[in-house]
């Protein structure tokens, strides 16, 4: 593959950014050229042969800037291999089970269907109440979301290695 891979992300407190960086590092270790950028800095997709796009999830929704990026670039994304990931659930257990089967925002699903991503992944997130405002802390308390870092780096790296294998094939 001659073109670079874009790993783009939307992260409020940095947990999703760190996941994107780990994905990019894993792809680079597989010998692939990668740029890892916040969606606001991603720019044109022409230089990229593939895109990995992820967002933190809040109340079942992707961050606004990730949804905007997906909508603005739907046509270009449909022309190249794309992988999507969501970051958010905290606690023990399978992320999709914690989210009761949720994998992607329902409002964005028609766009995803048009783009045809190779895979959707949901990864555990991290929750640091000290970084949140009062309203966010109240919401977290109301839904009883456990605080802490629950990211599964082995699962994240394994998913990224799968992307590398697909792109090298």
C-alpha cells in the first residue's frame, strides 16, 4: 500500500486519543505509514489510502466533531478502506455487553452503511471524575458508571494488527 493511513479521533479528555495513538503505533510497527490526528486537524483525505476513525461515546453518541467529520467526508471515506471504533464503557466485562449490544450511534448508521466500514470496534474507556465538570459528574453518578481506566490495550493492539494484515494483503 503506497498511501498513508489516517487514524483520526475525537476525544474530550484524552482517553480516546490514547487509543488512537496506540492503534497508530501498532500500524507503524507493522511497517505502515500513519498519521494520527484529531478530526479537526485531519484535513483532506486525498493523501490517505485508508482511514481508522474513532470517537469517545457520551450518552450513546459520538462526539460532535467526529460525527461532523464522518458526514463531511462520507463520499471520500466510501472510496477507501475504513475502520470505525468507539470508546466509552467503563467497568468489567465485554464492552458491547455493557452497552447492551450498542456498537455505533443509530443516527450515524445510515452514513456508516453508505461508507461500508470493514469493521466496527467498541473499546473500554477511561473515566476520571476529577477532569469532569459538575454536570458531567452528576450524570456519571446517576448512571453509576465506574471511574477508572478500563482500556484493554491487548484488545486494541490486536484489532490494529488485524487492520495491518488486511491492508498488507
